[in-house]
């Protein structure tokens, strides 16, 4: 198995087994533990929460999976139902009722000042500044947090139940587009290890289906979007739910002529932007961070990224108002980014 670089606040680069044993000991005397997930938890967050609970040798009473904004995507709701995963709603005030806090698939600074420290952070997104952690394991070159936690479970010989294996297998499959996006050898090894332990029939039940509603938004993107230089840019207008934006962005990558998709929509006055690419081109996370971090929140990986900002601020900053203008401006911003010289004459380094 690939030896990963991990970090312990007191000492640099202990073995993975040592890291896990030390944070397990740190959580031993805690009464109530919060396993904090990002807003609208996805399969990787849900599965990682279950894995962390197993690593801490706790149950759903003593280690709560919590989020400030609950699950909304239909396939993620189906996963939570089929695997009996409960995500407790949180408030800023409720954070003080926990003795220890661990974040999985997310880092404390994501929460915009609500949390400035955590006891443990495990994540596969790029390192974010602005928080303290007693223990952390951040690996942006991994395709999923579930892969990292598979290695943690194996490092200390924790039994992986069929339920947890099923959740983690689905998480890896979902976050890497079945090992085709942002994937390394460790993701493949974790997937191979989990496969015989999981209920693969249940995984198939959890996978997202194409509903008529989703097809309508794909059709809207096809009719109103534009393709130039292999960049497909589309604006979906007002939305009933946020998940429609990343779904359409993923769907558009199936078109032969498209290497980048930039899709946006409006929800509650905010512009939601999802960026997808085939993984071997420029860095989507760097693109959204550079363009949108000053007027909203933005981040992601080489092949997938997201930004959220007030629509009015986007219109003011980029001089684009109206559905066609927004799509056109997003497309031009992406093409400008892609036309920039690469650092050192090669591919971008990861953000």
C-alpha cells in the first residue's frame, strides 16, 4: 500500500498507524463527539463519517454525524435511507455541546468563522488556511476522503462491515466518476479492497438516475449554452435545487467536443458555478479560486470545482447581467484561463 504523508501537530510525519492510534487515544475520554460534514453532504462525506465513527469505536449516540445544511440530492437521500445514515442538523450554538470535533471531507475554515479549530481533520481537498487542528491528514492528490479512511481502517485493523464497505465503495466510485477522474493508485487499491466486502447490488440502487427534471435542465443547457474551443458554458437560470448545476456540468462532459464544462444557476440570490474537465487539462480549482474567491466562496480539484457568490456581485464585478450574458462571460473567463502559458511549460501543479 502506498505510504501517505500525514501530519501530527506535535511531531512530523509519524507512521499512519501511529497517527491513527494517537487520535484514537485522544478521543477515548470524550463524552460526545461531533463528526462534522460539509453542507449538503455527498456520498464521500457520508461514507467518511461512518468510517470515522468505526475508527473511534463509537456508535450513533456517542459520535454524531452533523451538518449545518442537510442532504438534498435525491441519490444522496437514497444512500442515507438505504444505509440508515442519520445526519443531525447543527447550529452555531450547538457546536459547544460536543467534547471533541472531527471534520471529514471538509476543513474548519470552510464554515466561514463558525469553527476555527478541530481535534482531527481528514480531507482530500486542497489545504485551506485559517484553522488549527491537533491531528490532520490532508491528501489533495487522492480522489476521495473515503480512500484515505480505508487506509486508516486497515492501518489499525478495524473490521470494515458490509454497510461501511458499501458506503465507501460508492463514495470512491462517485467522487472519481468510477475511477476516471482525479484518481491515483491508492484509490484503485481501496476500491479493489472494498469491492468484495460491499453489497454491490445496493451500490447500484444508490446510483443516481436521470429524472425528467434533470433532462429538462440538460436540454436547457443544450439550447442556451455555447461551445467554443472545447469549453461548454451554460446558465440554467433560477433553480429549485443546487444539485442540478453539478449534474448538468458532469453530463456535458460526455459530449465528444467538450473538454471543459462551466455551468451556473441561481438559487436564493446566489450564483452557483460548477466546473468540470477531463482531468488532464488545466486546474479547475485554481480557476474558480482566482476568479471568484474575493466575492464568494470557491475551491476544488484539478478536474472539478465549485463557486458560490451573490448574483449581484458577479454582475457588478464581471459586467454580465442576464442569462445569455452570464453564460457568455463564464465561457470567456474559462477560455482566457486556458490560454494562459503553463508554469514551467508543463501541466499545472495542483492547487
